[in-house]
C-alpha cells in the first residue's frame, strides 16, 4: 500500500466543488480544507506508487477548479 498527501490550490470559489469531487474518488481516504497557500489536503492510497501517481495525474489533477498540486509520497522506513 502506498500513501500520498496531495496539497491542492484551487481557483477562488471552487473549493467546495473540488472537495466534493475528491469525496467521489475511492482512493481519497480523507481530505481537509486548509487556509493559506493551499486550499485542500487529500490523503490518498493505492496498491503501488505507479497506481498512486496515475490516479493523481488522471483523476485529481483533472478536476475542474484545481490550479496546482504538490504530492508527498510516504514510505515506511
């Protein structure tokens, strides 16, 4: 299992729409609204780093209203 944290910047006024779109994705296990440079933080999980990356590129970054993302991929050390 691979876990990632996606920091998301949205267009003004799209915060709710982005949060709702994230809630519809099975790989998003939790998300939080933020204040500051980033508007949303999403915790995502997939079976592998490749699947996680593919899901972020194809399913998260394409959500209308998302301007920018930064992904932190966690590893057990």
